[in-house]
C-alpha cells in the first residue's frame, strides 16, 4: 500500500500556499481595474448613443455629470427631458472632470456635456479614482469617442 509521509504532505501544502499567496495581489489588481473601467465604459456608451441619436434625430442630447454618477437625456424644448440611461457609481470610487480650455480637475456638479444635432461636442477628460489607483480618459470634440486613456492600478 502506498502512502504519503507527513513531511511530503507539509511540503505540498507549503507550495500550494505560496502559489495562492502570489496570485492574490494579481487578482485584486484585476478586480480594481474592472471596478474603475466600468464607469468609463458606461460613459463612453452614453456618449456614443448621445452623438448618434443627436445626428439621426436632429435633436440635442446631453449627459449630466454629477459626483455620484451620470445620466443621458434627450432635450425636449418646452417640456421635461427624457432620461434614457442612468449610471450610479459605487461609493468608494470618486469622479473628476476636466473641461476645455483650462483642463483643471474638479468634481463635477451637474455639468452638462452637450451633444447638438451637428454631432460635435465639448472635449472633456474624466478620471475615476479609488485610493491611489485611477483610470482617466479623454474624449474627442469631433466624435465624442475616447481619444486617449491613461491608468495606474496599485
């Protein structure tokens, strides 16, 4: 009958423990990166929708940027705007905005990112932070799509 000695079992368990300990920081970094990318992806989807719909319908759209999230609206002249999409960020992620021409980072306070029927929009930069980590993106005035992205995940 074959059996393992206690020494062999302890060695195998030690190796498994070391491998798990080495993998934990990598997994937590990936989870943090996904947490910071989620609002970026959502804002980009809203910007693409706003621009495409403004062009197709020849009606203005806007994205209202607030510290806790953002929402996409169709602007209705003379009556309430239609809210098409709303995104609320998790409480541990902060959001900053830099607008043209000075591009100073500030927390947004009901900032309107306007998409007229011409398809052009204000160029902006956004940054989502959690502790020392961040994900920043710059949006083009011509397309409303991302032009440049930078990130640092600790």
